[in-house]
C-alpha cells in the first residue's frame, strides 16, 4: 500500500504564509530560492533526514500560485516505488497525469495528476536512502 508522505499548499505571499504558520502552529519553514521555484519546505513535526519521528506525522511544503497551474489547491503527495508504474496505474484507473516527472534534487522524482473527481494529487518516487 502506498502512503501519504507530504502535503502541499499554494501561496500568494510567501512571507505572510510563513509568518502565519510559524505563529499559529510553530511550524519551521525553509525558504528555497528561484532555482527551486521559491518553494517552501515546512517541518510540522520533529524529523530526521529520513522523515518524521512521530508515527503517522508528515511534513509539507508551499508553492507559489502561478497562472495556468491546474488546481492550485492543497494536495497530498503519495510515496511510490516506481513513478513510471504508478503513472500507468493512475491512467488505467481513470486519472490524468499532468506533464512529465521532474527530478527534485536530493528528494526524488515527482509528478502531479488529477483523479477522476478533479483533485490534484502528486506521487513521489523517493531517492534510495543509504
């Protein structure tokens, strides 16, 4: 069974967003630069490089809203063993893959899809941890 490992939400003003979640919930935000599309990695729980320590907890991130981006709404990221095989399963089950997988340095391969209900969800084939 593939599990949810990450959440994503869009932002319009990343400083405002970061201040809100830091103040309201104590989340820690790492602001990435333009080479990573100004993505914000968000730690919601105590974690190691392998992920959250607390069973069932996940961390997340925020991406800048941009014109033409399909379904800029909160979504979840599902960890999979093979992004190619999972893309085929998504399509065969009635979903629509949005573009081609992209490599996220130090993380893995990632692509989003729409499920048959129109929800944007993503899949991630993590890099092997050694």
